[in-house]
């Protein structure tokens, strides 16, 4: 989703470009934002535009730079996903952390500290690992949900474009209405200047949020997590392999007959069903999801949820999403035979 970069800032500053060219960041070109869902045959995911963790990371760095002009904060924004594994949050499902999705973040500081290329550049720009390894320190880069941060803004605008929900003109209207304001605790936060644009953005962001918790999305991520767990348990893959590229992991899966059959089955998934009770046959999960949503500020007026009853009701309905049913595929679809 590099098409959005010029919206975020007219050009990529030299320090961001050089950091982005290092091997740890270049790896992210082959780690997708959509957590393996794009490899399935679900119509729900058909036609999505390519969107990598590299695209997202550069975008976050540019947004932070655009609104702060601060080298440390921008570098931290760029590097925040450097330790993201192949298939991204699928590995959180693998680790049983699918509701928080933070299980892989601890590797970020270690990766930055052990990269000679990153260390050389950080030293050149007067930065340390501590300055850039935790973007949570910088509220424009990241803050507590449901506030608006550069990270949430970028993947929302990126996904709106990736999913075909909004075009370049609509994204520009959203972005150009933003400024920096103070939140309820006095910390800086990205905020909209106008109520109308804030409401339109919030409604659009709920469209993407519905995709993140869709039955097909949850099923695909859990199914892929189980596939990876089996491969790790059988020593087809190691945990460290998961921190390489998706093409590398897929190649190793395809080299093992059992994992290759499961991978081909995963690629064929095209329909998911619901059931109040777990069926005896097929592949079925009852799995909740992290409810990602944004309740942005309008400068001088407060949060959108307090300004618009319709938006507030839509948010409440989303937060009440029921994950009690079983989701899965029937036996004929779930079978492992080619």
C-alpha cells in the first residue's frame, strides 16, 4: 500500500529511507498485513490489494514525522513492527494471545540491538536502541485503544484502500482534516478538526473492524495457527523460522508431505459455516477476536462517541459482537486429501 505514502508526507526523509533499507525492515516486504487470510480462497478476501508490514511501517514513520518532525518518534514508528513474524498475528493465535496480540513484541528490542546495520545508523543519527525500541513511549505513534494513533490511522487508511472501501480522494479528506490536540490526560493525540469528517472516518473504520472479526478471518487465522503448531511440534519448522519471510515458511511447509497437504487444504478454504453446537465432522472453532475500533477526538469538542448518537450506537453494536457460535467447514471441505 505504498500509494498512501505520498499522502502521509510529500517525501521520505533520508533517515527513514536508510532505516527502511536495512535487512530487518526489508524482510517485512514479505510479511503481509492480512495475517495469511489472503492465501485462502474465501471470496471475502478476493481482490485485496497487496499490503505488507513494510508498507505499513514506512507509513507509520511518515505519519509520525509529518505531525511531530521528531527523529526519535518517527524512527520508533518505523521500527515498531520489525519483529513481526510471518503471517503476523497468526503467531499470536499460536501462542494463545489472540485477544491481546502482543506476544511477539518482546523481540523488537533484541532485533534492533543485534542488527549491525540498524546499530550503525542509530549511532550515526545520535539514537539508541532505547530511543526507538518501544513506540508506546510516544503517544502520536501509539496510545491506548480506542484513541487515534499513527499506527491505527495507517492500518485503517491502508485497509480502507486494500479492501476497496475508500479511494484516494476520501482518504485525503480524512488525512488533511487531522491535527494534534490534547487528550483527556493532556497527552498529544491526533484529532480531527471537523466533526463531520471525524464521524465519517469513524464509520469507515468500523467497516474495516468488521473484517478483522469476520468468521472467515477468525477461522483462517486459527486454522493457520494450528497448521504452524503442528509443523513446529514435528520439527518441520522452528520458532525462529517464523521470524523469516512468509515465502520461506511456505517453502518449508511444502517440503514436508503432511504439512504440504494441510497447506493445500488451507489454500482451498472457500466457505465457512456457523453452528450453535459443534458438529461431529469437519474442522470447527469457537474463537473470539480482538475488537479493534477507534473513537477519535474532534479538536475542542471531545470524542466522536459523545458527539454523535448514531456513531455511538454503531460502536456499541460492534463491541457487543457475539462469538458464541462455532465456525467451521464441513467434512468434505476440511478433508486433508488432495
